[in-house]
C-alpha cells in the first residue's frame, strides 16, 4: 500500500471526516442511561459483541461486497439490503445520513461523485474507484466505527481518555480478525445476534431526553 493511499484512507476513515458520526451513539446513550454501561469494561464488552456479532460485522460484509461489485445497480441493491438490516428507524437513519454526508464530502473535495448510499456501501464503492485496497479499507473502517463510539462513551459515561484508549487497544486484535474474515465473506454470511444492542437502539427511540440521534 503506497503512502498516498494510506493517507487517503486515514483521512476518509477518521472521526474528523465530516460524516456527522459524533451525533449518533448507535444505542449507546440508552445503554448508559439504563446503567448497563458504566465502566470501561462494560464498554469493551459491548463494543466487542457489536463487532463480532452485530452491525460492525454486517457493515464489514456490506463494504466488502460493495468494493467487489461491478455495477452501481448491484450497489443500489446492497444499499437496500443495508437499510433492511437496520435494527430500527434510528439505525437506518444513522447509516443513511452518514453515507450521504460521506458522499457529499467526497464531491465537495472533488474526489468522487457517488449516489447517497448507506455508509458501508458508499465507502466500499469510493475505495474501489480510488484504487484503495479492500483489506486496509475494512481495517480502518472498523477502527473508525469503534473509535467513534469509544469517544462518545468517554464523554457520556463518562470515562477518562486513557480508559477509552485502553478499550480501543484491547479491541485491536478483534478488529484485525474481523477485517481479515470479512474479505472472504459474502451476503449469505450476513446476520446478527447482538440482540441487547439492537434493543437498546429501539429503546433510544422512545427516550424523552436525548443528546444523540441514535
């Protein structure tokens, strides 16, 4: 992987890239409000389950499928599938809004013009068109996914910054395994069993006081 490609991926898949990820907690806000996540250990377990068994894994599979797709018609079908897999209205809004913001940022920078697909589909398509390697794209996408949620937990639980970094360091081997595994998975491998996280997302929809959009 050349340095230019690495810099592009690091920029696109950074929490600083303007996708609005800071506004979405993926149900984490509901977990914190209910007292189910109150420590770094709680957060680490929750994130590990989402990565191994939940939307993190599905996103990786969808990204890989989008990267491999030969036509935008095929990617449009993946976009519909990504929304159908969302656990509720807020999860669907989360992936749709972040995907649209990602595409708009690329258009604004003159790097790519793409339809406003859900985030993993948009990232996979953009990486393929830019000649960026799938393995590294998956790795940094999942790292960004975990980093965004860890950053939210640091502010909202709250946790210390060192604790948040400790969680991410502990999750690094799992992220590497999932990224490597997702390269060889297909649409038949989609599915989740992170039911507690999905229920938290639905619970968040009815919270009276909310900071985040999901």
